[in-house]
């Protein structure tokens, strides 16, 4: 989950499951194209392509990226850019959360899967348990807690040596960062619109014309 800056944090299980399903779906699609006949095969093929699109958006694409300018919180349908000056804290309840002065940005893919841990996190968030997360040994920390710890360290480092000037390059910090000032900015990326529109158009065309 960690690496050199820019570092991407994501759910390893979701990515492995996504890749596995895409491989299976492609093999099934090839089988349909090779042996399928008639309307049923067209519908089956369209559903397989649509499933790949959904899996890409829901499991493969989501992540949190630590860049030189801020955090890219990439969720299935929306992406939020949080500049480093706006990052107040990063913690975990049921999911990883980025606290800013105006709101809390939740990361859909980075979540705690252990129920007892979620309950403890909720109690800690309500003030019933001692925070003390940074006192834990990194070797024994849960993956999502380790990601939150790394992001807090990234925030401290970048706040101490901030970069100046507007963000003009999409590759620098993601599309949601363009034109952003010191506040978080959320958008629906063009990639999401294109993938959903293409999948929907394919399904409609097949059901109407096949």
C-alpha cells in the first residue's frame, strides 16, 4: 500500500478481485463471441462488458494518492482533491477519513473490515477511548491504520515545505486539483462519465436492436 511519493493507498483484496473478475469476464466474452449465436449471446456479451466497467469503477479505480500538492481521494464516482494546507487529520473509523476545516472526506476503498476494530474506532471517535494511534508499532498495525499514519506523516512533511503556485497539470495531482485553492475540491471525472455512458449505451443498443 505504500511507496515513494506520489504513493497510492488502496485495497489489495479489491484490486486482486477486480483483476480476477476482468480476466474471467474477458474469457467468457471470447467464448460468447466464438460460440454464441442469436440475441441471447449479444445480451450476455453486453452484460459482461458492463460488468467490467462496473468492476473497474468500483474496485480497480478507487484509491488515495499522496502527491506533492495534496491528497487525491478517488472514490468510484467522484474524486476529491485535498490540498495539504487543508488536511487537519487523517484517521479511521469504518473507512479512512481526511479531516478538513469544513468537512470530512471519506475514502470508499480504504476501510476497516474487522468489526471489533470498527467498534473501537467509533468509540475512540466519540471520545470513549484514548486516541493513542501513533503509539502503535507499525509492524502490528492494521493496513488501513498504517495508511492513515503514513498520510499524517506526509501531511506534516509537506506542510513544512509547501509548494507555491497554481496547479496546472492533471498528471501532477489529478483532475480535481485543477483550479483548486486551499480548500478541498470535488468533481466527477470525465473517465467515470465516459465509462458509464459507454456501458449504458451498449446495453440499451443491444436490448433494443439485438
